[in-house]
C-alpha cells in the first residue's frame, strides 16, 4: 500500500481540478466549490480505511463530493450560478433532437439538485451510467430515469429561452 | 459537450496545501496502539462474523452432546417402611 501522503498528492493532482469544476457547476460558486473539494479530500483521508477498492478512487471521491454537495444544499436551498460561469456555446445532442445552447446557466439553475447532478455527471464529466449509479448510490435504471427527465426539463428550459437558445432540429 | 468542460479549464483546485497541512496535523496527533496498528496494516481488521458464529455453534453442539451422553439418569434411593411389629425397615 502506498504512503498516504503520496497517495493523497496523486489523487489531488489527478482529480482535484475536475472535482472543483464539477462542484462549481453543481453549487454555482467557485469559493464554495473549493471548500467542498477540500472537505472531500479530508473526508477521504479520514475514511480511507473504509475504502475497499470495490470502485475506483475517482468514483469514491465523486461519491464523497456528492454527499458534501447534498449537505451544502440542506443548509442553503437557493442556487444561483456565478455569472462568469459556463458560457457554453454549442449544440447539445438529445436522443431525437439537438439544440443550440448559448447559455446553459439559466437552464441548470432551474433544475432540481438531483437532476442537475445526473446532467453534470453525464455531460460534463462524461461518466457512464454505471459510474453515475455508483457515485450517486442509486440503481442504473434510476440513473436512466433521472437522466431522461432531466434532459426533458433541460430541453424545455433551453427551448423556452427564445432569443438565447435556438432550436436546431 | 467537450466545450462545456473546456470552458472551465482555467478553474484549478488550489487547496492542496491546506489538505496536506490537515493530513500532517492528523498524522502527528497522539494515537492509540490499536490505531497505530491499523495504520501499519493500512487496512481494517475484519472479523468474519458468519464463520465465527458457525464455529461457535459447532463447539456449543459438541459440548452439549458430551455433557448429555455422560449423564447417568439412574440414582440410588432407599425406602423406609414400618413393619407389623412397628419397627422401621429400610430397603
């Protein structure tokens, strides 16, 4: 087994930035995201003996992060994304349609945290259904269902954007 | 969706030093012998509960069988009666 400090260093180098970006999109604030990721690594260190290597370090870290985000939203329910965040300009592919999204921020702000989580993990982190199920500790069919609903809501919000978001097909 | 991730490339995790400081302070804390032992082993000591229960049950069964097989249910007894002359006779 590696020395814990070496391992922690490697994990922070490999996953720190991605975890922070994910947290930032989820909570809408860079400083809170930074704090949450720090807490995630500290929690990992404290509970490292409970890690049974049944999942990858990445999955385990994301699971801890999701729990911290959940706790954050228990304290602070409202969600407003930092204005400088996520000025996405491109086409988002849905199952049977695609849509031009100029700004995802408003659409994401309207989604509930449970739906936002799956959207972010699926599109932003490009995780597979199995991985998302493991991170969120729900079944694969649960992920598929949430993802389907989340996509529909996202599509509706983007489509309602009118001038900002233009339908392609 | 690549652009989404790319749009945030300048966002970096800056809290590495704080986490390392936290680890250092935790590592320097006084720990019990058991915690030190766990750290050396670097994994939890797992007690295989089903196996322990099964072995315990087998032992219990063997001990109880032994005690039952050795037990002699017969025991001596006497009876005292009064005969026709009013004397006590013990058999």
